[in-house]
């Protein structure tokens, strides 16, 4: 599994899973990613996700 916002790998048994009414499933590694998702932000608009992807 990967986090739906920052795309980091989640070890088995960790993180949170959100299931929408239409059947879409979202995974989050921490509350920071979940709060950004709740605010309607995408990984393209978040600066810290861009920096993390650039360094890896």
C-alpha cells in the first residue's frame, strides 16, 4: 500500500484507511496527510511532498 497523498510505502498494519461512499479507498501514513486530504489538497499543490519526491 502507498499513502494517497505523499506516496510513501506503508508497512502492513500501520496507517489509516478511508473508504468513501462511492467505494474509493484512500490510505494515509499520518494525520498530516489525512488533514491535507480533508482540506481538498492534492499532492501536486503541497510543497513538502514535492520536496520529498525531489530528494528521493
